[in-house]
């Protein structure tokens, strides 16, 4: 396939999918948080000894943008910041009880959204969907 057609098709799929999951309205899942903010909560929750550097590496996010979001989270008491034991210049980030509660609310809303998308599919179509998504990940991650 021609490279320009590939670019056009990938972009068309991205527009389709972001519309389907409703992330274009600036707020994610009818919350006051954006998709990047929800993803940062995920990273904090699931990254052992989480630091800004690890979030930047995992998400490929701009450091200044991340800093502003972490500041907002800190002000809203969603995270705590502590100096690293081995290196005091390293700041570790952890969810507070309030942050974990928000994470759970957003995760539940995401699960309900996806369930609504896939619940109407047959088992065979769900299996095909999973295989296609796995294929996309493999191709884009490893250039297969």
C-alpha cells in the first residue's frame, strides 16, 4: 500500500476511535479530568517507586506539561511527593486515598464504556477484535 494511503488510513482510524471513546470533548468520561490526566493517574498507580522521569519515559509526555498536571494533582490532594531515599533530588509520587478513589471511579467508567462497545459483539467478533488490536501493537512496536 502507498505510504500516503497508509498515513491517511491510520489518521482516519484515530479520528474514528477517539470519537467512539469520547475523548475529544476535553473532559474524560464526564469527569473534570482530561485523558492525559487519567493516564497519569494510571501511571502513578501502576509504576513502582513512581517518579516524574518514569512517567515521562512511559508516556513520552512533555516534562513541563507533566509538571503542571502533577502540581494540580498535589493541590487537589490526589498525590503525595516524597524525596527519594537514595537520591534526595528524585521526587517519588504516590496516590493518596483521594487519588486512589478517583482512579477507581475513572477506571470503572472506562470499563463500563468499553463494555458498552464490546457487549453487543459475538464471542467470535470479540476474539477477532482482540487479535486485530494485538496485531496493531506488534506491528507498531516491533515493525513486523
